[in-house]
């Protein structure tokens, strides 16, 4: 603990001195004080070392299929070897049980409504048939009444009136004849005057009866007949329209009853499906093993740090729908999953060979190859740190080892190129000057152009412009900018090489190290005083514009130099 505090204080002091030197330093350091490195010729391996997590290649992923968030009430211990059908997880089902009971009641009500709708449809059809039959009968009667009047009642009435006129005429003729006789008899004093008057009255009555009969015939032919015709024809028309109305209304009632039946049927089916869904959800509250295997919690395979900020799976935890709960590996074939930084993206291709070492299995390494690189950055890492973009990379491990378990931490060395005999120097010795890639030879302030190839973040391949044995400065003047391969350009004196990363696999021969000039230590602090005011201001801005990741890398490198 004390050592970490001391290191932190030293780093803060060095940064403060650096900023102070940027602002106020104006002394020039002699070239002879610069550390140098003798360019080496020999084998060089271009590789990238990245931390990752072991995961099973072929596994069954068990997820929660319950809607919403649910609480785990029973959970099988991690590491348990299970058989097919064993209970793995049981989720809280109390809320679903209540919903199922309520839904069963709803289904019964919906079924009763459906039966009522069916009966209502039959009643509506029967009523429609009855109404239409009655309206049709009324129409038939109206037509028959019209026909009866035209062909029966009216001719009979006409004949009756004509008969009455004929009788009235005959009665009148008799009355006139009798009156004439009475007048003769009265003149001869055979009858009295009262008898004569009686015959006169009788004759007058018969005359009036004839006029009435003739008037009745005229009224029948000119008024009553026309009115009856209009009435009977109107009755026929009204009966026809009533029949049409009843047919339309009955059809509308039937259509409405059928629509209501369809609606009740659909509602009943929907409620039944909802009930079936609750029953299915209740069944899914208990998750059983689909096959034999070793129980591994999904939270254990997420890794740790910025990529795996997940709570461990325990009883009482809440899980969401489709959330991964348990992994059941099918065999011992494994993958290594790692987060490849965008700076190394162009150096890694699918199919490259790899060497995998697992922290939990010391002394053993595994071979493999890069299987896939995600086309887009990991969204979780971008959400946690928008300035950090990493790409999920899958490495297939060749060996099947039962000791490799999901969730183990590992280191993956991705081998890009291997050269048998090339010239190389530390990457911080190569800088950019006026658009050219150059190095600074020992004892010279003049840039020396070189052509570079790939680098492994420690050594860079020199294709031309430098021979083995030539000595180059490790801290070029600040008028230049460092060559950082696929990384961003940062000040030369700040971008120091990690001495502990110069492994035998990355250097030309075992035991070769970066030599120091004239006994100078290779861990000496960077010289920040050989700057013009403009260069100091520019460097200060570059430090301020560094991403959090770059500042963290700078801090780690300075910490390693000071340890």
C-alpha cells in the first residue's frame, strides 16, 4: 500500500515537473546525454498481447423466458454436474398464479358471452323469418283485396245500383198509373180526396226513390269506385314497402348478430390464448437442464473490469426476460474472447495464429487462431467510455482441455509476422520529421530517413536506411514527433518503451537488452527542456488533448520506469 502511494506521488511530481519544464524550461541538453540503442539484426516477431476470457465454444445458453423482471427463489450451485431434466432455476410465480386465476374467470365470462351471442343469432334469424312471412302475407292480402274489388265487389255494387234504378222506375210507373186512375175516380166522386192525396204522395215517393238510385249509381261510378281503387292500390304499395323494410331490417339484425358472434368468438379465443400464455409462463418459472453438463453461471463468463460490471447470479436476484442465466458446455473445446483496441485493429486479421496462456493453469500454453473480429465496436465499452473503442475478437483454441473452464482469465498473443533476419530498433527511436520517417543517429542532430515496416509496440522493423550496429538516439529532439504505428502521434520524450516488455520473443536473441550510452541509465526521465516556446505550447496542448486511455497508458509507463 505504501509503495503504491509513493509511486503515485512520484508520478504526480514527474508530471508537474514536466508541465513546469514545458512552461519555463529553456536550457538545452547536450546530445551526448541522450540514451542510445544499437540497431539489431536478427529474428523479429510482430505480435500483440491482449487479455481475454475463456469461453466454451459449443454450449447451451439457458435464458429466462418470463416476461418482465422476476426474482430467483431457487438456484442450483455453480459447478454442479447435472443430468438432463434436473431443476436448475426456479423463479417467483406468485404473481402469475393470481393472474391465471383471474384469467380463468375472464375465460368463463367470455365463453358465456359467446354462447349468448350464438343463441341471439338464432333468435334473430327466426324473428326475421317470422316478420318477413307476415309482411309477405299482408302484401298478398292487399293484392287479393284489390283484385276482389275490381272483379267482384265493384261489379256487384254496380249491378245492385242498376237494379235499384230499374225497380224504382217500375214502382214509379205503377204509382203514376195508379195516380191517374185515382184522379179519374176522384173526378167522378168515387174516391175521397184523401185517397187521391195518398196516391199522389206514393207517386212522389217513387219518383224520389228513382232519383236517389240514379244518384247512388253516379256516386259509385265517379267517386266511390275511384277512391276504393286508390285505397286498395295504396294498400298493395304499403304492403310491398313494409315487406322490403322488414327484409332489410331483418338482414341488418342478422348481420349485427353475426358480427357480435364473431367478436365474442375472437374475444373468447384471445382470452383462452392469454390463459394458455399464463400457464406456459408458469411452466417456464422452473427451468430444467436440457442435457447433461456442468453448470456455469452466465455472470461468471462476463469477465471483470469495464467489460463485466454485472452482479453475480444468486438466489434473490432479479433477472430480465431473455437474460442469460446458465451456460452448459457440451464439450471441452474452448474459445478465447478478447477486446481488441482500435489501435491494433489493422494489425490483426482473421486466421492469424495465436498463443494462449491461462492464469489458472501456469506453465501451459495453447495454440489457436483468430476466428472473427466484430465489425463494430463493443457498445457497452463505448457507453462506459465514449473515447474507448474495442472490437470483440474470438480466438479458437486448437486443444480440447477439460481444465479450461468458462470465465477463466487468459492472455492471447496474436502473431502477425515473423522475420528471420531484419534490422529493428525500439519504436520510440523512430519519429516523424517534416512528413518523413526518420531516426537520429548517435551524436547527430540531423534526421536520418528510414523506411519502416510493422511494429510490435516495442520494436519496429527497419526496411531500409539503417544497418545493424548503427546506434540511434532513444530520445530524439522534440522538433519531431514519434512514429507510433497505427496509434496516434504523441511527443517523443513522453512515449517511452516499457523495458519489461522486451521479452525474448520480441528481441533478436535471448538476453539482448537496450544498451545505455556512456553508462547512462535507460530509465532516466525524459528531457523536456530542449524546447522553443512554440513547441512547449504545442506539447502542452497535446497532453491536454490526450484521451483518458492515453493518459492511463502514459501513467502506467512512467510508473514502470520509476519502479
